């Protein structure tokens, strides 16, 4: 998708100078959803034109993205969307699992009838999205589901930490979404989590969450081999990947 079209399809953006936060959020969403492909060049000039701003807010936004390892900035050479890092994605998965297991246990002790109705409603929306084939919308609803559990747990900021930790994992989730049957399985796993929560059974809720997260990551890990060109160059052994550095990295990104 052309960058200008991708940006115009994002949520409403206030096109005024000094809006680096909005530019950051918009670009981050495009990168996570793979609308800006791993390894693709990023033009500051084009971004300024698309957002109708000066270079300063664009550079501020790109610097924030670089801190999350979503873009690579090479002075005097250019900026590229970073390829997906399997080690960073795996680390994000480990952090996410630890926090979500604790979150769901606490949620089982605090769930209200209103909370249960809300979670059931999210699952119904997931099933409707699958029937309509709108896979690009599923993952945002998936995040809403897990975020809701964090709120029920009484520690809503848990989800903020998870969101920061799982950004490379999220790009792998986009790759795995079209795998036949995967999101249907995810939806039923969500339903199992809700059933355990409704029973106020913390142990069963934890088990259901572990099964869900572990099986999802197994599918996502398959993308590491199936879509190798989108990942950083490694020894192809998950858990033992090596990041490209120096001239090799710059050459690989088309400089």
C-alpha cells in the first residue's frame, strides 16, 4: 500500500506542526500492521508531505520508533523500517506470559457479572470478524480482550508494559493471522479463559491463559522460517539469533 494511502486510512490526525506524538502513533501502527514493510526505506520528505508538517516532528517521531527498534536510522545514509527481531519477539513473549498469567489469576478473584458480559461480547465480535474475513481487525480486538482482563485484575498498567514489550511479537502476529484455523483456535481459547474466570477458578484461568499464549507463539514462531526475508539475518535457530550490524546491515537495507 502506498505510504500516503496508508496514512490517510489511519485514525483522524491533526495536521499541524509539532504533532510528533500523533505521527509516532500513526507510524507505529503502520509498522506493526506491516503496512510499512520490514526493510523498506522511510523518506522524511514524504512523511512531511503526507502529514503536512515540518521535519522536526517527523524526526522526533522517528527517534522514538528507533528507541523501540522499529526503525533503523543511519546518519547521512537514510532510515529503514527494521526487520523483525526474533530474539526481541521471543523476549516480549516471555515477559507477556509472565505478566498475563499473574493478571488472569487476579482477574479470577475480581470478575463481576458486568465484566463477564463485556468479555463475552468481545468474543462474539471476534467470531463475527472471522465470519466476515476481516483478519486485519482481529488483532486489535484481541488486544482489547487481553487489556480488559488486565483492567479486571486491578492492575491496568500491566497492559501498558506488555504493549511496549511485545511490539516485535505483534508484527509476527500479523504474519500468523492468515494461517488457516489459527484465529478460530485463538477465539475458542479466549472463550476457555472466560469460562474459567466466570467460575472464579484462578488455577484453571492460569492454565487456559498459558495454553493460549504458548500455542499462539508456536504458530507465530513458524513465521520465522516461512517469512525469513522479513526477519533480521540470523543463524536460523530461534533463541540464538544474531542481529546484523555495521556495513552488512546497511547493505541489506538497500543503501
